[in-house]
């Protein structure tokens, strides 16, 4: 079995610059990069006042950029360098443009609207990426954040500080929610903009704060293996939104689920009452809220485990998280479950929004090859797509690389 490699900043910058020059006939003002992320634990709680622990990946998206003055965004991607998109900034807004261009144009539109990006009269943008699309590793946040940081620096001449980065997080969330139509909660953008080498982020969404926690897997003789199931994966197709819709509806009437006593029973009772205008089944409401409350408790315990480098506890909590996502939140597909079981279950879980994507496993260094072989064999036996593998290391967040 082989492990996918990724380009370093120097090579990413060179490739993005070459694409820019080939497409636009000039050199870019600079190149900015933003990473994907892997969420270690704390899934489907970012929009429910919960706690999550992601870290920024070494795999990044790079955006070679230069400003324009005619109100036009001209965009090209290495994924299809024969296609150049020309998008008037004045036409960007809710639900426009569609597809992947919405992440880029939407982040600039939302940043301008909020003031997070002081000014932008257009940009030429050339994109290259090592973040796999549809893997649950937030290629979308890498796309948004690389362009948002580029637009900010082109407008101000300075790198964004923490306050500016927090404002860019909000702009990128709006891009996903309002332009693309994916009701994500902000975990991905925080990890991509605030990631630090050797650390994970313990994000408290109720307080809108985060702390850096050490994540020294190497010292414990472990590596984080990502198994991309290569199953179809999309968060804009309604399944993610339906899960969030239950949580939002319950929280709207009963308040923050973080502090709701006897949450599952309270949700069941709520669903039996007149306020449940969406017709949510009582047992479904109870299961969804049970996951959110227990996952938040698990994640707080996991943060303490990381602080004391207690990876035995952390691995147990990862597996418990997966089981809850499977049984209570019902976002685990057959492909994800196959990889989870083959990885040994203890110390593994699905990551990302679910409905396809990836499984992560904290694996002893001397068991990486055997774990990959077991996951691949299980996929073949189940008739699922052949998985691909990569190793994840806590890395730097969005930054200028050239």
C-alpha cells in the first residue's frame, strides 16, 4: 500500500505561479496557502455550542493572486486549467455563483460586506491544491481561507492578526452558508486560519474561543492515518442540513443544548408537542440531541487527555465518538463503517460531516502497513471503492508562501 505525499510550500508556490503566468500572461503579486483540516473529535457539535478538536493539515491549497480594478474575479484551477471563470463581483451574493466558485467569490463578497476585507476591486486567482476533494478534510475551507487571506493582504499590505483572522472566519462561514448553501458551523475555517504546528485547536463554540493543545503523537509512537473511502461525499445535498435542522429547531425552543438538562428526554418531549412544526420524530430528536451532548462531554475529556499526552484515553474516546455518530446521529455510511472496523475500531473514527469521506486512526508506527492492508481488504470484500491513504501532522494555518 502507498501513502499519498504532498507538496511543500516552495513547490506549491512554484506550481501556482506557473499556472497564473500561463493563464494570465503575467506574474502574481503573491501566493497564499491555507490547509485542509482533520477533526480529531467533536463532530456535528460546532453549530450546537459544543467543543471540537481539529488540527490543520500539511496538505494545503495555494492561491496565486493579483489585484484588478475592473470589478472582475478571474479564476483558474489546476484541476481544470482549460477552464477560466470570469465572475463580476457585483453579481456575487446568496446562491450565486454555483458550485466551487461560490467558495472563492463568496468569501470575498462576505468579507467586503462585513469589512473583514477592507476593499477589493477584483482579482486574478490561480489555484493548486493537495487537499483531496470530497474526503471530509475540508478542501472547501482551504479554498475559502487561502483566497480570503490573499484578498486581505492585497487590501491592507499586512498579514492578518488574530482579530482579522477571526473576522475572516466569519466571512468564510457566510460564503458556505449563504452562497454555496452548505450549513456548516465554522470548525473548518477556524482550523484552517488558526492552525499551529504541533498543536490541535480545542474550540469552544459557545464561548467562541479556542486554546492550543499539544498533539505530540510522534513521542507516543503513534501516527494519525487517514483512510479516504473515496465514497461519494457532499454536504450540500440535504443530509447534513437535515441533521442540523433538528438541532437548530430544538435549540430554538429549548435553548443551548450545552446546558439543557436531560437533553434527550427534553428533545423527545419537545418533538411530541405543538412547536415541532417540521414533524420531527420524537426518537430522532432524542438521538440527535443525545449525540450532541455526549460528544461535547467526550471532547472536553479528550482535550484534557491530549494535555497530559494520554493517548490511550484519547483513542477510546475517538471510538466512542464514531459509535455515537453511527447510532445516534446516523451519518456513517457502509464504507466508513467498514474502514472503522478494519482499523481495529479502538482509536479510529469517521471524521468530517459524514455520508462518505474519511476515517482516521491513531496507529502505532509499526502497524501502519498492516492497518492500511486491512482497510483495503475490507473495502474490496464489501465491493466498495479502493481507499487511499495519507498521514496527518498538525501544521501551520493560512499564510503567505511567496
